[in-house]
């Protein structure tokens, strides 16, 4: 249809009629004269609207579901990240608590033995030069560390410093087969030498082949000349086996070390020896022996009124 004067007049007339019908319908309310026409239109076009709705609604629901799914995915991802961060924080907190407890044990050991120590952390294991039992610690010459210093932790003897760099040092562990340290038995003062045997127990040879030694006896370091490489009184281990002497001049013992060499984390390097030999004072207290439970035996006695049978 071309845009002519007649078409514009017709459009205006149709708009005016539409407004008039709307006004009549609104004013009539439920009694509107157009109600019948509206119901007829609803009957005619209702099925079409329902069909269109059945087609369109799933699409709309799918779009909404995708949109909501994206939001849920983002929320789940956020919760997963928060959960991972919380686990990491808890793990870090547990580790920090463990380190704090280990450091507390080291300080108590050092305080009992009057050792001046420098704390350090194990940052590497093994050696680039071979397969010896060594660890690397994050303390060096800048921290006052020098070669042939005693290394301990809260349980006892760890080893000795062998090489020193500016910021790191290498420690030869007491478990190494090339490791040797002078020992002294608790109470009896019997002197010997301990050697590492790798994952096995330490091997100790007492100078007295007739020494009275039994399973459960404990040893400490004897100490070295000028306290290098070993200061005296550091706990070494507990006797787990006494080898038969067979009349030998020395006596061989198998000793379980106090230190778990595979679990080292925080250690202390003795930078100043004690003024006096602490002897056995650094050894942990033995657990109290349980008190025996008294037993009561009840014996039945024959009644005095009972008469013997004839």
C-alpha cells in the first residue's frame, strides 16, 4: 500500500476505533459487550499459544538452565578453591605446630646440656659426591657454623658438620658407615666407639670385654678433644642386643639410636660447648615402672560348729 492521504486517514480511523473499543471494554468490566468476542478469540487462538509455549518454554528453560548451570559451576569452583586453600592452611598450620614442638624439644635438650646452638632446617638429603648418609642444612659460615661441630635435635645425636658454605652446610649423619663417635654408658661409664650401619642399628664396641651390659642400657657421647667434633653428654641410643663376648678384649653392642634419621626437619648445631660435662642429665627420663597390683587370696576355713562324721 502506497502512502496516500486516504491510507493515512484510514490508519487514524482504525486507531480511534481501537481506543474506543478498549475504553468500552474497560468500563464494562465483566459485563463488557466485548466479552463474548474476547472469549471467542481466546478459544480460537488459545491452542496456538499453548503450542507455541510448549515449543518456546523448553528453549527458554534450557537457556535459563545453562545460565544457572554456569552460575552453579562458578560457585562450585569457588567453593573448591576455598576448600583447597583451607586444607593448605590447615596443613601448613599442622606443620608449623609440629616444627614448633620439635624446636621446643631442641631448646629443652640444649638447655639441659648447656649447649649454645644455632637452629637450622634440613633442606636436602644425600650428597653430590656419593651415596653417604648426609643432609644439607640452611645455615653456613654467615651463621657462625664451622666444620666439625656437633649436630643434634630434640631426641639426641644427629651427626657432625663436614663441609660449610656461606649459607648452607653438609651434615654427616650418625647412621653413615664412616661415622664414628666416642660413647659412654649411663651409670657404669663404660667407654666405647659407635659406628653407623645405615638403616640398621648403631654398632658399639666397648673397650672392656667384660663390661656388665644388658638390653635397655643407654649411651651418650663421650666428647672429643676441645669438644670437636663432639661435645659430651648428647644422647646416642639404647642397647637392643649384647653380642656374646667369646673372651674378646672388646664387647659388641647393637644400639637403637634415639634419632629417626629419615624424619629430620629442624636440627641444632652446637656453636658453643657446655662449661661442664652434663654426664647423663640430657638423657630422657625413664618411664615409671607400673606398681604391682596386690593380690588377695581368700581361704575358706571349716566352721567350728561342724562335727566330724563318725
